């Protein structure tokens, strides 16, 4: 059952690769099966009790993600000419009339 699920996932994610690797009617494009021949064969084999050897899908060759890098050019002069951060001290002293003294023992 798990094999059927992975086969359908592969067909959904990469239908062109699925058709190129597993379609049995590639030489007859007028049938327009688009890999559904193999899906039907896998589904029927899971329903039957006898084991029919099917073509095993090599999941190592399936591209699940694409690693892209982003290059950003910040230039040379902007950081050294002026500072980015401007520090201002907004702290003001708290002036009160009463002074706290801890109790004496």
C-alpha cells in the first residue's frame, strides 16, 4: 500500500519524469495515457494477492528541492562614510525627596 502512495506522489510531483521513466506506451503517443498505464498496474497489483514484479522507482534521482543562493552586492563606500547607528542617552536621574534607608538591626 505504501508503494502505491509513493507512486502517486511521484506522479503528482513530477509527471514529466514519471512519464519518461515508467510509462509503458511512450512509443504510442496517440493513446495519451501519460503514465496512467503504470499507475493502473501498480494499483491492481496492490489489490491482488499475488506478487507481480514491477519496475522499482529509484527515489534517489527525484529532485525534491532546489538549492538556490542569493548574492547581494552592498557596495564599498556606504558603511565607512557614516555610522549606521546613532546612540543617544535618554536616561534621566530620578530625583526624589525621600531617601530609602534599610532597617538597622
